[in-house]
C-alpha cells in the first residue's frame, strides 16, 4: 500500500470518532433557535423558496443552501437522530475535504494525514491531551543537551519548538458542541465543506498545470540542465477544476456569510504557489471575485439591507476584537496582553506563574521562527489563510462555530510546526558532524604557483 493510501486510511479512521460522537438525544431539537427554524420550515413547506427570501430565522441572512439540509432532515422524518447524523456527516465531509486540500497544498502524506487527525480531534474534543505529549518531547530535547558533543542552542530551539507545537495543538475554540450538538451550527459546517472543496479544486488546478521552478543554474551546471522553469503538459481537462472551484464557491456563499473570505483564501493559495516558484494563472481570480460581487448583488435584492436586531446585538468593538485576532495572528502577544497587570507586582513578579508563562510563550515563538527558517512557506500559508478566514468574525460576539473553517485551515500551519519541531529535535539529538582537517596551502605535491 502506497504512502498516500495509508494517509487516506488514517484520515478515514479519524472520521470514526466523529461519527460515534453524533448526537441523537431529543433535546437536540429543543433549542430555541432550532425550534423556531423547524416551525418556519414546516409552515413554509416549500424548500426552493428559500432562494428568494430571508432564511427561516428571518434575521437578515441569506442561507438557502444550508437551509436545504434542514429540509432534507425534515423529509427523512425530522427526528433528532436524523439531524444529529447529518451534522456528523457534514463534519466528516469537512475532514475529507481538508485532507484533499492539504494533499494539494503540501503534497505530503504525513502532513495531510496529521491535519485530518488533528481537525477530527478538535471536533470530538480530544485536542487538550496532546499538549502533554509535546511537553514530554520538549523535555527530552533539553535532556539531550547533556550528552557529549551536543549543542545547547540546538536543544533549546527543539524544546521551544515543541512547546509552541503543544500550544497550537490546543484548539482555539471548542468545536464539539456547536458543530455536532447544535443544529444551527450546521450553517458553518456546510459552508466550510464547500469552501474547502473550492480551495482544494483550485489548488489542484494550479498544481497539475505548472511545476515549481528549478534552482538557478550555476556556472558548473552542464548546458542541458539550464532551463528556467520545468513546464508540465497539463491535461486539457485540467480547467474543469476551475469550474468545480467556482461551483463550490457559489454553494459556500449560499450557506453562510463567512464565505465572503473564500476568494481571498483562493488568492492566498495562488500567492503560496507563486512563492514556491510556480507560474500562477492570475486571471481566473477575476471570476472568483466576480462571483462574490454577484452574490452581494443577489443578497441585496433578497435580504433587507438594514441590520436586524440580532445583527445589532452581535456586532462588537473594543479589546475583544484584537484579542480574538491575536489567537490567530500571534498567540504569544495575546498571552502578554492578558498578563500586563502582572507588572504591578514588582520583584514578586518572579514568583508569579503568569510571568513564567509569558516568558515561555515568547521564547517558544522565537524558537519556532528559528526552526521554520528553511521551511517557512507552508507554515506562512496556513497562518495567513486561517487568519483571513476568521477576520470578519472578530467583530462579532464570540461563538465557537465561527472558528470551524479557520481552524480547518490552521491545521496546515500546525502540521508545518510539528514537522519543523521534529526536524529540530533530530538535529539536537544527532551527533555533530566531524570537520575535515584543514589542508595546507599549497597542498603537498601541487605545482608551484607564480
């Protein structure tokens, strides 16, 4: 069995706990938002009419695609088990779509498998236990420093990198309740599924259509190797992936408002491939942004333009916006910000656990930057994509399902961090290379120089 088949098998196995964690209690349908929604669906009894009106809660949102999934469950009997199973299947679809995206972006079986496992663990609430594993590995890296010939600096970088990896393994927000045990949270999972498919299809189009640039030829390279870029003869059907990406983008926009960031995420993928040295076909992005403009015009013609009472209640300003963004942009800065009050303790600051937590957080951030210095592209891509996906939701009162799609994209960053931390540990554990003895100049037996 090839490496990719093993990676896919790992991703499928990661889906099993999500399915077993599906909700089936009658209380699933007794939530106030869920009850109002189901009553509106039953009174309307016209599934396709939601493409022409506000969605069932009538708080000025245009979500006909995700609303159809509620209609589907009602058509199947409307029991709690049906709704819970659909929630779980949508989450499983998101895991597999993420696996596809990571396969196209990283072209690494272990990164795709790890990303799928990590996202599944966040969905079932298992991410907390992984931090202790990272701390054990970090401690082992420091223990290596006492071995003969090992470098303390390399051990420190490895330890700090694993501390950072452990912190990133902890989910930014708990996803289990909102995505599996709360029916309205399905709007985010439907959108996330189509957004990931749109991104994966576009990434496949670019990856299959071009090859990365070869290193610049040196003066000693033979003439036959001095080609600038290795071009790949793409199949004429490769352009069909653009159609798949556009269709999935349209479905995501019709599911949840956070999908307005999908065109920006697609542009981020293009930038990442360009940094790799690929020739990117930028013109296709005009279609993606045109689809967004078309969606906004359609939404304005269907949904009232003034904010509803619910929307006015959910908008927020102030420090909470910045702190939410820091969870994605720079976690260490968030720890420092929340610990500013410790400065009033004076010399007793050294006895505060919060002070040492800030110190470790900052040191681990520096360590991971050093560990990633040679393999920064994928880490930067995951960091930027997840931050972009969450950006508009930072101005809304915190709800966990806002993090579903951003945290899926975050797995690319976390997998890159784990890979860099593992390489740093191997470097710290390895015996230092022996330097060859210096040669006298001129070497014995060489011809005399003028």
